[in-house]
């Protein structure tokens, strides 16, 4: 459960400090809210699909397709997942270039973890009781998107990798993320940020 507290000024009044994409005071009728939050939820859903779709079957790919030993493959997967999670703290041969792509995904996945939920909550004004309730509902949807993305990756993408081909499975993961980032970038003008944060 997420608790959101309103913080008033000394005079008891509540002021929204949201700014738009250009750093100007945000116009609530044109920015923030569910449109911007939906873009963020879609990006998080895609990140889960991409990361889980790759990591669930990665050892099999490294051993079977790249002919790397089981021990080294396990180390690569551990390093990938470690890099993915640790980067959240900071918001040869041709086949080996795949590992560069793998760590690029870890970089992106780690980067999104440190700020996506906070950025999503910024789309709602916690000083407005109606938007405060919407913010709490946003967090419910946020974790729902994480779960659905993981479920899709573990069931559908692993099946595609094993039965259709790794290129299709990994390509679907990458394509999902590219589309999500493109949509998020196109929707950036509707987003707001709050220098003090929403919580």
C-alpha cells in the first residue's frame, strides 16, 4: 500500500510545483495525468517483457548457440542480472558482440528501475484529493504491468525462443522496447516533473 502525504506551505495552502517538458509551470489541462502515466506504464511493461524475455532462457542460448561453457554462461547471466539491478542505483568475434547488446539491455533496464515509479507519480498532483487517489491507483497499475510483462516473457517469449527461434524471441523483446521508447519520447510533451517529488 502506498501512502501519499500532502505537505502544505506555512500558510496552510497547497501549491503544485510541477513543470512541463520545457521547464515551464505545467498546465494541468494539457500535461500529466493518465495520458502521461499510461506512457510510463507502457514503457515499464515493455522493459519487463524485454528483460525477462531475454534472461529466462539466456543460459540455453549462450551454451547452445554461442557454444560457451555452462559455467561461463551462468557467470554471464549472473553478471547481466547483477548489472541490471546495480545500475538502478546510478538513475573479438562477431557472435561475442551479442554480449555487448546484452549489457546494453542491462544498462537500460537498470536505468529505468531507479526512476520510473517516481516519474509516474509525478504525473499526479498530490495536493489535489482526486489526483492523489489516481496516484495510488497508478502504483497498482504499475505493479500490474510489471507482473503482466514478466508473465508474457516467461510464457510466450520463452516458447518462441525454444520453438520458433531465438532471433524471433530476442527480436520481439528488442522490438517491444524500441516501440515503447519511441512512444514515450513522442508523448514527452504531455509529461510533468516535480522538483520536490510527489511523495
